[in-house]
């Protein structure tokens, strides 16, 4: 190989390396993943245009909050790799609403359950198949492992991992709307209640199975709410009292008294929010009748 040929090859190789680096650092995927790491989330990569981890990778087990590790991943797999985050590390949960088939429309399911959900002020992403991902912050004392994933036709509560914008699937991108994940609102009581009380045989039953037995509810009255279960217990007991026709003001006083006597009480504002949500849910259950 003569000297001129050698220099030409070196120049060509150098240009390719420079172009590769340019693509890496200008990629919207890597830019977004760096933003997510700065916000405190762990990121991992998926095969381009899919929700599938790269062959040979460990998927979400490779999730990292180290920028240099992430750059190595992009160098290995490509600058346009789809990106995903782990949710349990981040104290986030996602309501996944499908609406791509008539018999599996999550918005219709919510309507049938009497839940009027307004997502205008939530952190929302749309999916390539016209679905909706609504991101919520998990209450500190809520154990998400106790919640159900399948909560209705076209409705899932995702608590482990999720693909995020600007990832692409089938040529269509996920799109982000509203605030950053760090500004997500607290998971609403109606969602915690829905995920805690799901029929054991799927969505074919009309009634949902209570999370707590009557004996456990009376134990709450005696012992107070348990740290780590306070929100769920307050929702369950308030719903039970209203369903057995205890007057709303009396039921509220009972819940407030139990909370105040608990070892670690919830803030009064949170108790107010919980009770109001349960009260409204019970009104809807009675087809708009008063209590």
C-alpha cells in the first residue's frame, strides 16, 4: 500500500468516526436520555423501533443513571435506539390507556365505572398505537407491589418499566405533553382504589373484590391506620362506612379520628382529599343518588 492510498483511507476512516460521533451527540434519543438522568431516572435502551431489549442485553437490568455508561450503550447499539426508564426506582407509576379497538377502550371503561378523569393537568405521553400513558407520582407510603396491573378493559397500571418519548415503534413516535416527569401529580385516590379492588377472575365480574375484610377494617378502628398502608386503608374504610349507610359527616369524623390516633397520621388535607374522592365514587355507584 503506497503512502497516498494509506492517507486516503485514514482520512476516510477519520471522517466516518467524526460523523458517527456527530450523530451520537446530536441524537434526540441520547439528548432526551441525558435529560432523564439529570432528573434522577435510570435509563436503558431498546432495539430501534421496538419495545424489545437488544439481543444479548439485560433490558431493564442494564438501566443506568451514569451518563458515560449510557454513551457506551449508544455507541454499541446505535444513536437511534429507543429509550425506556425503570419506574420503581423513580417512584412513578403509569396508567396505560389503550383505545385502538372498540372492545378495548380504556377511556370507555373509565366512563362505565363512573370515573370522570381529567388528564389536562397531568404528565401525558401518547403511544404509536393511539394509546395514552399518564404518569403519576407514587405516595411515599404506598407499596405498588400490592396493586393490580390489569384494572379494566384497556386499562393497565404499570409500575415496573416503560418506554418513553421520543422512542419510535412501527415508524410512529411516542409524544410527550405537559410537564416533566418530576412534576407528575400524586396518584389519585380513584386509581389507587381501582388498582386495589379488582375482581379476581379478570374483568368479567360486576363487583370488585375488597382489599380488606370486615374484620381487618374493624381492626383499623381499634389500632389506627398502618404506616405503608394508610392511604389504602383510609380509602377502604371510608368506602365501607358509606356503603353500609353511615351518614357522610359521621363517616368523615370516624376516618379523621382514626387517622389522628394512628402512629403516623396522614396530613389532614390528604384525608380530606381521600374522603371526598370516596364520597363522590359512592354517589356515582348509586347512580347519582344522595347519601
